[in-house]
């Protein structure tokens, strides 16, 4: 098991530690619901240093990224980021990622921890022009400072105007006494805030200063369990659950990051799929009756016939009801359709809803 540079601090704080994507990670400190509400209403900090970072540099950098990602990275200016995915040759997804344009000819790709080696090998296999690639995953740490009070709580730590950084934009500047950190208005919670990238040697100082500055705002450390409930309330896909090597971006509702203004891996087949329509779709649903949907539960029709599968599910702390995402046959995918979740021996009624589940 790998540790992050902050593992010893999580252990000192009494976090429940679990293996996750090959790392020893804090799943919770005080409890999922308390931590969830801290982020929805105040400010909380996640150590997500397990994520992977690749630097792609040089004249051919954009061309390589355009060939392997589904979104159109040519629209990125320096200081902007973009959500995208790496399609495979079979209609599925290698991974989802964020692409940052750091300089005119330099991009940072941030990938899922469980897919670092797989993604690196995939991109390298398409690097026919020997574009410079550096895997800096083991050298960098990442804190996600999330919640509606994040700007106010963190402004004292930097001369950068945090309120001026728009969603999916970033600045490189001083933060918490460290000269060059990436301050990115991205995150996985839907409650605003920042993701801060720094070197491993700097992150303990960063963590300490963040908690000092945030003390007056009730800042708390947050574990991965609350990260999951927060992202699910927003309808954000989790790789390995809602998207994987056999789910297409069109089926997953990721047509908005699949741009056919360029050619990329398997783009012709995905375009044909978009035009012809798909036989199943990823939907969000809310339980009408009591129950908690879980990953891999069956979704059935009124007669008990299988029509799909739950990919993510939980009792939503902000909503007080069971919610989930899952793939269903397209004829059951319309908003307000009634479907049923097979929870042990019970067929529990649910309604297909428009995501996000949580509305500010």
C-alpha cells in the first residue's frame, strides 16, 4: 500500500483508514453525514493526493491530447481546464480526466488513481511523434478545499483573488507561504471551492496553514466516503462504477464532452452511435419508497423483468432519501418513468429524475 505525504496526519486525527486504489486513504473522520454537511454548508478539506498527474509538453502536445481525448482541447487557453475522457477502441472509456493548459505548449492531465499506469500506457501507445511525457504522480500532492465558505476562508493565504477564478479556470501563484501552487476552481462536490496542487515536500505546510486560516469558518478534514455521497448528489460519474471500459460516453450521458469536430480514438463509431441512438442510458433515480440502492443491484420493470443495473447508490444526506444512478433500457430512461430497484427480496419503486439530485 502506498501512503500520501499526509497519511501520518490522518492517522493522528483518528481517521478510519482503508485501502483505495493502492493507497492507504482516510474514508471518514467524524462520520459521513457530518462531513457531507460540512462541505455542503461550510468548508472541508480532502486529501486526494492519490490522483495521477501527467505533464505533456512540446510542439506536438496538443495534437497528442486531441487524438486520445474526446473533448476539444484546442479551445483551452492558458489558465483553463476541461473535463474529458479517454475513449478506447471498443466503444468504452479508458478513464475520465481533467486537462489543464499550463503554458502555450504544456498540458497537465489529472487522472484517476486506480488508472495511473493504465492511462500512461494508453497515451504512450498513441505518442507516435515522441512528444515529451512526464509522470509526476509520485511527486505531487492534491488538496480539495470544498464548500461555499472556501473562498472567504482561504483568501488570507494568497494574493490571488480567489473570487475571480471562474469554474474550470486556474491560477498558478503563492498560497500558504508556498510560491508556485496550482489553485484550480474545480472539484467533485458541487459546492464550490478549489483544488490545490503542490509538491509532496510542501503539502504538510499547506495542510497546517489551511486549517489555521479555516478555523474561524469551522473547517474540517473530510474523508472519501463523504466525497462519494457529495459527487453522487451532483450526478457526477465515478470511474469503475458509472463508467468503465465497456460503457460508451454516449450511453453515459457524456455526449457534451464528446466533440465530433475532430478525429479521436474510435470517434467514427461513437458518432454513428450518437446518430443511431443507444439501447441503454445512464439515468438518475430517486426511491419513492424506503430503501437504499447499492452498486450492482438489479433494476426491474413492474413485472420484475430485468431492465438494467445500479452503478452508484446511497442514502443522500442532503435529501434524506435513497438515490442512485444506473443503466436502463432506453425505453425506461425518460424523466418521471417508474422503475423498481431489487433490494434483496423487495421490489422498491423509484422515479427517473433529471440530475443533479441536489439543487442549491
